[in-house]
């Protein structure tokens, strides 16, 4: 995980006082990323904005996860922004949830004039994405998965954990006493 922190400090050219937006579900991946960005926040006096989406699917614990992330942000000096998806109309739940989530993220990026949106996609997510695309018969370009940095409108979407496994993330959380919520739906 040291390489992740080095990537954040050396490769991104984040400057003193910059505004960073990070998507946080409350799980180990996003909480580990939030923890690292909080260290960077203190070092560079950054404005750190945590965005959380309650998907409102009826799964038990969603409201508690939201409160957990909000409390963690409040206790650590990060701004907390949240939204709850009230309804779904699309037949493709995952596609619609993704669209609504990223629309909200972009609103927050623009509100705080941030140049960065951080997500906690990690190496295991990358492998899963590539395998799903192979099964669906994607093009050769589609087999590449997703990139570490994507230029998107007036900001960059950054996935600093893309070279890290879930196992390494959980170990980081344990070693650094980073609390996180567990979501049984992630195991599906």
C-alpha cells in the first residue's frame, strides 16, 4: 500500500490546498482510500470531500453505513455529502445506479471545484470486470478493464488502488485500525 500513497504524492501533482472528492461506501476498500487521503489532507492542508450514495435497495444496514461514514468524516475533518437514490426505472439496475452515482459525483466535483474524483476500485475489481467482459464477448479494447486515471470533462477520475488486492486492503485496514462496514451483497 506504500506504492499507493507514493502514487498519490508523486504522480498526481496534487497541490497545497487542492480540493479532492472521494467516493466512499463504507467498505474496506473505500475506507482504506479515505484513510490515505486523510493523511495527505493533513500533509497538504487539502479540502477533502467524501461522497456517499445510499442505493436504497432495501438491504439491511444501508442507513447505518451512511451514518458510519458521516460520523467518520466528521471526526476526521472531511466534508460529507450524500444522496439517496429514491427510485429506479431502468431494467438494468447496475447501469442506472452507476449513472445516478456518477451524476451525483460530478455535481459535487463541480460544487467544490475539484480536479479529482477518487474511487476505490482495486485489482480484484479489475479482474472481475475483464472476466465479465470476456464472457459477454467484448471487443479487444473492452478486455483491458478500466484505467487508473481517466480524464473526464474538467476533472480526472483516479483509481489509485487498481494495482492492489482486496487482501492487501484488508491487511492495511487491520494494521492501521481503519474501521469499515461489511456488506453481504459484495460477496455476490
